[in-house]
C-alpha cells in the first residue's frame, strides 16, 4: 500500500489556526485520551488485533501461500531485493513530500524523523479500520508535539493527501490507456478533466476569502450555511500557498511514491518466476489502491486483493499467476509494513518529542530548497 492516502476529513480548525474540539475540548479530557493512545496497553491491543486479522487472512490463503513458497528459488532472490528496495524508496518519497511542505511553511524536521513518521503512519493505516483518517490525525499530533503550528501541520497532511489523490487517479488513467481500455483521445480528455479539476480545487482554496465574503452576503440560504462554516473553520489552514514549481515538486514525489509500489508488484512476479503482465500491471495496481482507499477496513484487506486480481483478469492476465503475485505483494506492502510500523509506533511513543522544529530558520537550506510557500503575515 502506498504511504500517502486520499484526503480524509480534516479536524475542525478555527480561523485563527487553533484546533477546536467541539465536545471534548476540555484539556483534561484531551490529555487522558492522548495518554491512553500513547500508552503501551493501547499499542499492545493494537498489535494483537492486527496479528489476529493477519493470522485469519493467512489461514484463508494458506494453500496459495504454500504454492507461492514452493515457487521460490534463491536464484530469484534479486527480485526480492528489488521489491524491498522499492518499498523503502517509497517511504522516502512520502517523507520528502511531507518534509517539503513543512519546510516551505517555515518548519524543519530532520530526514530521519520524517522517514520514521512515514513508516509509523503507514503502519497505523494498515492496523486500524479507516486507517487513513486515524493515521492522518496521528501524524498531525506528532507534528504538534514537535511544536509545529496546527495550521501548518494540517496543511502539510491535507496537501499531501490531495497530491496523493491526484497522483493515483493519474496513474489509473495511464494504466487504463496502456492496458487498452482507453484510446488516446479518451485518455487526453480524461487527463485534461483530472488536471482541470485539480487546478480548480487549488484555485478555490486560494480564493477562499472571496468565497467566504460571497457566502456572508448569501448567508440566509440554508444550503450554503454548511459551506460557509467549513470555509470559516479552515481559513487558518488554507492561508498557506505553494507556487506552481513547488506544486510540481510535491506532485512528482507523490507520483514516485505510488510508482515505487508498482515495482514491488513487479518484483513479486519476478520472485515467483512468473512472466510480468506489463500491459496490465499499472492498471491492476492503481485499481487496487482506489478500491482499498474506499474500504473502511485495516489496510484495505480483501478489497485491495480483490481489486487487483479482478483488474488483472479484466486486462487478460493469467488468474493463478496474478493471485500468487498479489499475495506476495500484500505480504510485503501490508503485513510486513504493519509489523515494522507497529514497532516504529512503539518506539516513537516511548521517545520524547525531541528538539522542537526550527521555525523560519536555516535560511541557506530554505533558499536551496524548491520554491517556497508564501505565508501571508
């Protein structure tokens, strides 16, 4: 599974950028909940639950796992290294997206910290139901522990999620065209609609203040009250702006994050000594990710596998080979990542927040980084 997910609903943010919790805003209530979430008991329950789910899934696919194991040969070990290496690089790409967004907003965390947070957040996505939203909230809390302002923390997570959504839809279109489901004209039209829609969303966000004023003039209309409330609550987040080159940088690393996962799937075919269905592999991968993101289950278990195998079959790839490769792919990107991510979660929960993020510092690094975000004063 990729390490950046489609956007989940943001927490309620006041216009001044502070976090507003409607019914649990009392500090003592928040402290007790955060203390429980970070406690070893909570992490132990989380890991045991995940292990039960994984063991259940392993039992249901025991025959396929045995078949896959029998096909393994040490002569194909380099394919395993390719798959593991690609998964590691995908974490780095995820971390680069988040680090750039934070750095451009004036906050800096080390690369090691960002990679550790990326691994832990992805592991959490694979461990809990509706993993994208809890993982996003956890990541925001980790940024806050490192003294990153709430609006910037939220903006980095939401902007990264938006880039991930656009990236996977773009890869889905490319995969559909390569697999022969779209002709060139249809592909250009769909890609144009996707890009136009993404630009429209960005333009709307950048002009939120004008939208808020317009809503104030039409506040009597009931249908617009909710939109106005959302616009007011998110004003502190959308104050951050990125230049076009900066947006391209973020989108490029987001696409690379997903693309590295495709190489894991390719490595799974090679590891089993199966021919790689090159025309279908990208389409099957992107379809599986979209299907998994719509499922409120840990790591999209069942939906990712079903979407991937179904897409391979639709594209004319062999069913048995696709099934075995999918199992190996998921063993690496879901089960292995869940195990490593749970260990990272435990490690981060035991550590102190560490040195605070450096705000508006290191002018040299900011100057040498990709074009920065413009933050209104």
